[in-house]
């Protein structure tokens, strides 16, 4: 049976809930597994996607009355499910010569897919748990819809990985991967940024390949526009959640936390992307330009709810991002080396990374006036 002949009820792209999407993906995968792919997804480092848990009772107590008008419009849009059936292979899915792919490109692209799958599924797990535990209809409805979207994304990536003979065992990850506790407000800051930076990343790649299709070495990039629009709407939801309580973005302490998460998310992306040079070369993208372009888009978007943005043109910005990337490489080599010498090198690398992070964090932030309505529409 070819890829686009499967009936809607057997494919995660048509699933109405996260549970249905996961079950459909498991059914498609059958007995095939890849221990290595799941091992990579299981890792917990500063650069790998994590699974989160939080105070679900506090989140369940959110009152969306202050943003009711925008909230109802967003929920109606998500319930209309504009991307139902999109995340599946069809006649636009080109044949991929995995065996003939340049080895370093194959390794970096596979790592990109595994990391993306894990990140999408991380959101699914968190959102699905909020839906399961909550009683607040506004909140549980939102998280059920977002869990549905993230499960479709993860299933679609896993379907692409299956062509290379591997997959991430999503059910195993749910049970076995370590969970990190974040307070709800930290979940808001981190997840809002991850969704919006995800939009900026995907749309930047999509528009680049739209202009330069000769660099589209895999068909999954054709699906990025609708994919990033899901990310955008999820970010809108977290912007509304933060808008329900002005203290989340206006108090002095929380402004510092916002600055911390902006710095952490941006620097993590920079380090991770610069460690995939062959992948970006194959896309025809200068990775340094790409990083700054994604930061500019994300900074512009985040003005909808954050009262500050980072000064990404400051003289200390890029040199210290590069120092963090070099320190990350040192830490990785030290881990492989082992022994006392490796441990000392690892400590030195961690010290360099910490110093560079502090140098970035202490760059004066740029203030901006937050608009009354936080809703935006994708414009890139």
C-alpha cells in the first residue's frame, strides 16, 4: 500500500486527540524499533529536549475572563482544525535515498529529526497531562487541542524516520524519560518561547527553500508552513495565559526571569545549530545568519507579551554565543575522554560557558510597550 492510500482512521494526521494520534503511530510502526534513536531521545542535557511536569492544580485555577474575547476566538480557530489530514505523506512526498545520503549529513539530519520529534512529543506529554488532571473547561480544552497538534507533529517526524529504518519509541519515552519540574510561570515563559522560536525557525527555512528549492534535500520541509502555523497558535495561547495575570510580565523579579529564559532559549539554539554545520550547508543556509534572523523574528513577535527583548546587536552578543558554543564542544570532548583529565576539562568548559552566559545576560535589555491585545497573526 502506498503512503497516501491509508484510510483516515489509521493515520495520526486525522486523529482528534493526542491519544488517538499516538495509538495510530504505534499501529503504523508495528514491531520496528530503534534502540539508538530512543537512546538519543532519552538523553537529558542542556541541549536536548526535556519532559516537564508542573503544579497542575495552579494551572487549572487560571481564570481567562480578562482575555475572554481573544480566548474564545483562538479556541474556535483551533477547534476548526485547519491542519487536519495535513501531516501525512502524499504525492508531494519525494523518494529519499537514505543509503546514498552523505554520511555526515545523514547523521546530522537524523539527529535533527530525533530532536524535533522528542521536542514535539515533550509538548504533547505535558499538554495531555494537564488535560487529564484538570477540571477547568477552558484550560482542559486548550491543552487537549495543543496535545493533539503536537502528537500529530511527532508522529509525522517518526513516519519520516521510519524510511531510514529507525523510529523513536514514543510510548517508552512517556514512561522512562526523566521529568523536570517547572513552576507554572516558568512553563509559560519557556513554552511560549519554544513555540514562537519554533515558528520562526520553521518559517525561515520554509521561505528560504521556497526561493531555493534546489536545496530541499528532503520532502519534510514542504510541510513546514502549516507546521509553523500550529506553533504560532500555541504561542498565542501562552501569551493569553500570561495576560491573565499582569504580575507574570510586569513585576521586577519576573522581568529578570523573562530575560533569563530569553537568554537560555536563544543561546541553546545557537549552540545546537552550530553543531550541525553540514545540515545547514545542505540547506544553503549560513548558520550564523540563520540564528540572528530567527532571533529577530522571535524578538519582534515576543513584544506582544514581554516588556523586554534582548539586544542581539550588542558588541558582547555574538562573541559570547560563540564562546558558549566552543565551551559546549569542550565539554562534549571531555565527557568522551573521561578520567581525571576529562573531568578537569569538563569543569573548565562549564566555567567558560557560565561566564559567557553571564556576559550575555548582563547586556542591557531593550524595553518596549506591550499592546493591550496580545493576539497576532502569522506574518512571515
